[in-house]
C-alpha cells in the first residue's frame, strides 16, 4: 500500500523536520504540540451560519459544547444534527482541534453539529469519556428541540477515539431500547471515521509501518496506557465496541477507513460485523490515506475530495431515517 502523492510529501516533511512522536512525550507535552500544529497550519475556518460555545450541565460535572448551524437557515427551523466526539486517543483534542472538520461537515451536509468536549485521560481514565458521551447524548436527544434539532434526525459520529465513543453511546441507546426504556426517536445513523474499536490492538494492520507515520502501534499503545487503568478493561465492550456481543439494533452506519492506518483492519472488521448483524453499512475506504487525514485538509488536498464523499454519506443518513421497532 503506497500513500497518495500529497500524503507522501507530508510524511517526508515529518521525517526531514524530525517532528516528535506522541508516544515519546508526556500528555501535557503532546497536547501542546497538537495545539502548536493547529496554529501553525493557519487553516482559515470555513464559514458557517453560526457557532455558539455553551456549557452542558451533567451530574457532577460541566462539559463544553460547540453548536454549529449552516448558513441561510432560520433560527427557528429544526435541523438534522450530528452529535460529534473528537479524536485524540482519549488523551488529546478539544473543540478547537476539530473545529475546521466540524465546519466542513456543516457545509457539506447542511446540518447542525453539536461537538462535545468530553473529559480526557489520564486525568479522567476509562470510563469517564464513555460516561460523558452517553450522558451528553441522552441529554441532547431529550432536549433536541430546544437546540433547534429534529429529534428524529440525529446521527452520532466522531473520528478515531471519538468514533468509538459515538458507537458506544449508540450501543447504550440500543440496550436501553431493548429494556423498553426508549424515550426518544431512534437514531438516524452513525458516522465513524477511522474508528478505534478494539483496544486489544491485536489486528494484523497494527504492524503497518511507513517512514514518517504519526500514528503507529506504539502511538496507540501510548494512548491505551493513559486511558485504561487495567489490562482486563481491553475486553470491556465500552472500551472495545468491536467485542460487543450484540450489534443488531444499531442504526445505519457509515465507516471511513484509511489504508496506511494501523486501525484499518478494525474498521473493516467492525463494518463486517455490523453487516452480519443486519445493520445497513456504507464503508468508504481511502487506500492512500493515513490516520487522521480528514482533519488535515490544510496540508492534504486529497482529503477535500474525501470530505465531500463523507458529507454525501452523512446526507444519506439524514435522508434515510426509518423507524426502528422496539425490542
């Protein structure tokens, strides 16, 4: 598997400039490097209709949330919405690191985006981020109309670790539905971008190596070491949703994978297991891309075409809402 031309140039730049690897840093140092990289990119934020930073009050803590709405839409109009959880290995990332991606999805899909800033490890290890994702999702769904959101047209999504949180929140909703506790319309879908769904880190693609890669098996082990407190947590479906015993009630799902990503086999496996469980799955694979490429359109022009494809899949999810029968 060879990288796209622009990806190869980026990886060469990383090598020539000896850019640091996350797994050789402390979490504080890695967060600073990520912030500096975002500022250095100087990527102008795409224009949307409005953004509002808000506080989401949950039991015992307050989370930050950024609400995006598209242009030329009346404020009173209820829109389809993507509830978004950012990537970063449960250790890095915030509302700003994924601001451009959220804006691009707003513009591409014509939807609202509610980006949730969950608690990070190692300060808040597993299952803090899972609890935040599940409780934030429940709150947003229960109060959708107050957010200008159509409660019957909500997609859960994210990239990498955020994709794992999104699908765990979706699974939790399915479990509640099977217990006849469903008090809101079914989810419209899932958008899972290069999801990290198996923290055993045992797939064959974990061995993928290419000079300059910023996310490798060592990187993922570093993330896992800060996120999980014990080895046995790797088998918990909330940490590794690929190991969930029941995927049947999940909504239609789009999975995005990249060929030069150590998580690519896990994405393929999750897509296969969802399909075997009867879930409607669209799998968009980008062979010459690397992990995190959708947030790198400032340096990877080929990511822009991929973003168009992902936005089209998100529009399909919103337009294909169907009733899911109660268990």
